[in-house]
C-alpha cells in the first residue's frame, strides 16, 4: 500500500509513525505533502519518507490521509479534485466534515471519515471511522488497519460522530480537567505539587488499564473499592451530593451540541 498525507502535523506524524512501526509499510511507500520546509526536512530525516510541498505529488498513493485543519480542507480538496481519480481512497480526519460533503468535493474518489483523538500521539488513540457510499469493505478495512497502528479503531455509523467527537475527541480534555482537580485538591491539603501530580496521573492510568484488562464495569469497580464507612465511600458521597455526574454529562452534552453545529456549517 502506498500512503500519502495531505498535511504533516503532529496527528499525521502519529499515524505515519504507527504504520511504519508495523513494518508492513516501508518509508519509500509514504509521501507527505507539507508546506513548511523545516517540517519536511524533519520528517525526511526522522522517518526516511518522501516529502513534498506539492499536493499533486500524492497522486501515486493508494490512500491519502487529509490531515489539514477543517477550515483549510475545502481549498485543499478543490486542488486535489483536478487530479484525483476513482483509484484513490481519501481519508479525512477533519472535524465537522461529513461524508456527503467529502463526496461532493471529490466526486470520483472513494472517501472515509475518521475522528481520532490526541492520545493517538502516544499510541493509545481512539479512532472512530465511517466509509462513504463509494467505498468498499476493503477500503474500510484499510482505514481500520491504518488507524489501529496507533491505538484502537472502530467503525461506527456516521450519525454517531457528533457523540464520538464529544466523548473521545473532546473527552481527553475533560479527563485532564478532572486530573488537574484531583492533584490540586491534594496540593491544597499540603501535598507537594510534583507528588500530587504523579499520584493523580498514575491513579488515572492504572484505573483505566485495570478496567480495560478486566472488563469490569465502573459500577462494579466502585463497589469493590468502596468499603462501608471507608474513605472511598465518603468521597463518592461527596461527589453524589455535588451532582458531579450531571456536571460531567453537561460537558459531554455541550461538546456534542457544538459538534452538531459545526457539521451543519
């Protein structure tokens, strides 16, 4: 498979790094189109891939990952439409760009839409994807394979993408918000800042890893940790009294609604 990247920022780098680590795609089979000369030099030196400032040089790729900012994608696709063909699979990671909009911009290409999140940079991303009407099952499998090299990739109906954006796209920021609050609370009670930060971070990482490995539900996990009249029970009662679950739900709901607005723009 020959792989092209339209835009080669941090997200694109995470994707291409995961693919190259698999060993199933060679550096000579990857071409990245990037406007910043210093960035092109960095990618060429670090990964040994082909780099270019010209989008037209991507036409030899089988799969092209469009990794430019959403506000820049319309112009980028308009330029690609001059040479794109039915042999190309174009995969967009731009938030708010629906499959219908992508297919209208590229009338002959097969398209797919992916919503990755920032943890993809650490190889622990969550990427939801949906294939367009002209895409085949083989195309969908290619998308899954590419993005699963940097975490988990799961095919989902496009109508769920506003929720995906809120939960796994924006969710890491809400997760970080809670992490900061945990560490700050301990610091307020006298714990050194660096100690509080380390304890809070590893607690979050360890809990997520445990739940993933065991398949235990959050409710079962809380019951297992919270002994009667113990410290955990006291903390959980404080969270319930503050209606913390509803506050978090409002964060997801606000992000979901904003994603829906952007999809209509």
